[in-house]
C-alpha cells in the first residue's frame, strides 16, 4: 500500500465573493471552490485543512492549507498541477505553489504567528472601494499608535472578540501592532500567535475612535481590561482587512 504524502498549498484570495475560508452549508467559501478545483485536477476528492478561519469578505495575500495524497509527486509534476489548477480557478483565487511536507506538518496548529493589515484610505478612491475602507476626516495617528502599543501589555482580548465563539481561551500574544501612513493610505499592521474571531476589526474600530478624539488611551486601557465586547467600538468593514503572512517553524 502506498504511503500517504502530505502537501502544503500556498494561495491568495480576494474575499469579496466568499463567506470566508471555511466550508459552510448554503454559503460559498474559498475552501469549497479550491477543493472542487483540486478534485478535478487530481482526479480524486481531497479534504483541505486551512491555517484558520477568515471572516466573510476578508482577503488573504498569503494563506496555507494542507491535504494528503496517496502518491508522491515530483516538483515538475506539482508545477504542472498548479498551472492547471490556476486555469480552472476563478480570478479571485490564485495558487502560488504546492509542495510536499513532513507527514505530521499541520497548516493550522504548526503556525507560530499570523499577520494582518487593515487598509484605510483617507481620500475617496473609486479604485479602492472594495479594497480599503474610506474614512472621512482627520485622524490623530500619533494617538492611535500610542494606544496600539498598549496591546503588547495584555493577553486577554475578550473585549475585541465576537460573542459566543467556541474557543477555549481568549488569550493571544501580540508581537506587533502599529499604524503607518503612505500618502492617502493608512495601514494598521498587527502580528500575533493567534487571533479571535472579529478581533482585528474590533481593535481597528476602537483605535479609529481614538483617532477621532471620541475616546483616549486611558479609555482604551479600560476597554481591554473590561473583557466585555460591548465596551469596545463597532467593527470596521471586512473589505479593508488582509491576512498577509503566516509563519511556520523552519
């Protein structure tokens, strides 16, 4: 009997048309479309395990999943499979590569960090209406960065988590959180070992309220310590959020 080979697949997707990564009943997801493509190209049904969930409408410039196959393919064979797969997939999903990995490698549990960016445009831009959130008015970026630094001092982010999720803990270790300005664009980058559902969008919404002067850093600290979602601000729209990197051990 042939030994099963595990493969990692590296991909990117525009999340506008999808209800997130993970397969759902009665809703189109990235996982469903990709599994259908893989079944066609490989001639057998394959089950993907993704690096994690993404919310409806969220994008990914770098995402990983794994699957098992009962045959070991050469790099040349895999390259041809990727070409065929990309010719089948819709234009909003792109596969970079498929490569063999250790049989126990896991796309979700082996990830040591994930990095997101949230993109805001401060000028109405018809070419970014589905790729960034337009925010009108002045924002105090210095104060927003001052508050963002506080995230490194905490591990419990219940105040920024979607309610009634089935997770064992709301603890996360944030390694990086800051805003950068690039012309009319304002980009929030945050890196952590894990994220709660809706966490980044709720954090950004609260930091925007700081930038608008509605609350201050003292309020932000109180919100975190309250461990109560109703204390934080509204979540920002999904179309400005991008999963840009997932790190694994060497």
